């Protein structure tokens, strides 16, 4: 298998996102770029690259956890719409960018754009978000 | 409910895509813009706007059909990667843009870009694609 930063779980992965919680089928990360408040990544735990490679159990489990993550972000940050995107041409390990969109704010009405200036937070602010997202996901998975 | 072109199933919807097949939970449309060969839309049949609004049965059924559609497109056109995206800030009815990406071709390695010049086909070519995609999906749903 080619190098995969999700599987290596190395500095490259850590430079982009911070682990919030590992669930049965997926791991939820807080995106360091918080230009879209509440943006997270939902990564499938094993190295699969297309949805159709998942067994029924894996697919049902993964999308259940994606729905839980999206519900948690919605409950906490009240976006007007959530965007869900799996690209991965260069990083094919299945992961979903879960991007909250706010009416009349950044990229509203168009695809989110990762070429714009990024918005990084202070460590204390990341930690607050991680704690509240983790808490909300744990409530929803009970 | 606000106007929704998927629910209205009107000229606006028909200007963008052509119905291929209606399944139990979703309808698959061929995107008229075929800049990315094999691009389709997988629409949830009822008007829901976020994944977490689906019941377990609806979610499992929808993502099963999305996996079938992606397998069909993969089998027919052999992309190097499929991209899957639900945006919908302005058209919130759940739908996934299933966009095949080809190495070193349009938008490879970045998000697909709908602002570029579109590539429309002759009716006979749409009809050929619709027939082959429908046939492949029917094989996979048996």
C-alpha cells in the first residue's frame, strides 16, 4: 500500500487535525482550520478507499457515526446547512469533510474553498471545542 | 416548505440532469454536464435536508444505493477515484454529487469545480450512458 497519512497517523495528519474521539467504525477529528466553525473530519478506521468497498455492516456503521457527528455539530453550532464531502484523489483513505455553513457567511451557496486564508485558533479554544463535541457525541451514542 | 426543484421535478431539475432510475430510497440522475465522465446525482426520494434526519432504515437504504451507484460508475468508466459530495446550501434536499475523477485529467487532486466550462453531449450519447448505467445498477441490485 502507498503511504497514507491517516494510516501512518503521523505529523502530517496531526498538522491538519486533532483527534476528538474514536468510535467503532470511524474517528472524528477537529479540523485545525476553523474558517467554518465546527468543521470536522470523519475518517473510516480501516484503509478502504471507496464506499462500495465496505461491507453492509461497515457501511451502516460508518454512516450512522457520520450522522451522529453531523447531529452533534448541528446541535452545538447551529449551522444553516452541513456540507459532507469525500474527495481523496491524493489521500484516498475514506474520510468525510463535515463542513458547517452559515447563511451569508464564508462560501455560503457555493462549495467550501480550501484555498482561502485559514483560520487557526488558540490551543485553549481547540480544547474547548474538542471537549464539547466529544461530550455531545457521547450523549448521542448512548 | 420552500420551493424545491427536486420535489417540484420541474424544468429547472430537467435542465440539469436526466433521470436514469428510481430505486427504493433514491433516484439516480445523469448530470448533463459531463466534464467528469460518468458524473451522476443520487437524490434522496423524500424531502430531508441533513443525514441525521433519516431513520436508521432510510439511512442504511440510501447509502446502500449510493454505494451501488458508485460501484456501477466505477465498473463502467474506471475512474481513479470517486468524489462524493452533499452541499445543498441553496438546494437542501439531500443529494450526492457522485463525481468520477481521472488521474491527470480535470480537477484531479482538487475539489471538482462547477464554475468551469461545461461539457454537454449529444442526446444519443446521453441515451447510451443512461442505458448502460441503468443496466449496471439493475445487475448490482439483483
